[in-house]
């Protein structure tokens, strides 16, 4: 069975509805990524963590390979968070997320796109991709999250070579599930 099934549907089934309702109407500002404890993300044993911060974005990488030693990784989770998105770019986070989904759908074979509303104003587009434009052929799942109330765009994804996806996908599922839990709670890791 292909491990790239609709992860978003499975993930949303485990996000407690009470948790979502508790966040609605609270008027609380979302917690910034610096304020979230990294230990809330399920880092697999022996994996590596890297954070990057730029004026317009923050990134988190949790990878099987050491990025500093290799200059990149083959298997891992990436998260790019862009606050004040529409204020800076003039484009809504949702329009941007839809544009990414359309571009990936047109440029890769075996791409599946689905969308859902996580809570009012927070839309998640899931994009499943098999990227055969690079070697090794890689399977990826993206969550493009448009958070209109926070004026923030998040792009999270897990990638692994297709040849080892059956064994590595368990890590991707845990990391992506935790990311969606953070989004649902208004906290981003």
C-alpha cells in the first residue's frame, strides 16, 4: 500500500473537537514559533533539529540526516512560517496556498490535492507528490496552511525517498499530526 494516503483526513480525525472549539472566539493572539517548546515535536531518536530565522520567515527542520554535515537531507520534516503574510505581500495566505497546490499539481506526476477548513479562517490544503525530477525519486506530503485571522502562511512537508517510504512514513505521520495539532491550538512549533 502506498504510504502517501490522505494524511490530512486521518490527522483531522485525531484533533480533538473540544480543543478547536476552545480556541474559537478567545481573542488570544497566536503563540509565535519562538514561544513554543521544541520538545512538543516528536523528534525520532537519532534525528537532527535545525531552526532558521529570517526577518520574514521562520523555519524548522527535523531530519534523519544531519543538515550541517550533508548540506541537506533526504528524509525529514520541514516547516516554513511566514507571519504578516498579506500585509507584506498583498496576497492572501489562502490564495498563495492555492497557487502552490496548483503549481505542484501541474509539475509532478501522481499528485493529489485536497482541502479542508480546520477552523474558521484556517484552511489546509494537502498535496501528495511523487517527485521523479530528482534522484532518488521522492515521496512528499505538503500541508499549505492559510491562517487568515493571524495573517500567516505555513508550509509544512515531509519527504522521503520512495524506496524507503514504507519504513520512514511512520515518522512523517507523527510529525505532520503534531503540526496540525499545533495549528488547531493556535501554536506553531
